[in-house]
C-alpha cells in the first residue's frame, strides 16, 4: 500500500498538469485548501465551532 501511495503521488503532478485538466484541478485544489484553512482557523475540524 505504501509503495502504491508513493507511486501515485509521484505520478499525480504529471497527470494533473495535463492541458485540459490543469485549470479545473487548480481551482479544485485551491478551493479545497481554502476551505480546509477556514475550518482549521475556526475550529470546525474538531466539531467545536466558533
């Protein structure tokens, strides 16, 4: 499982940066990072809320 995960992570950038996918992938990753950052900042990851 570890070998597969490392292989997958090493292949992921070349797949995601292919031309038609890259714009949508960039937006999706950006929105995910922003939402995760907001959840961490406001404590919603652990169910506490504000």
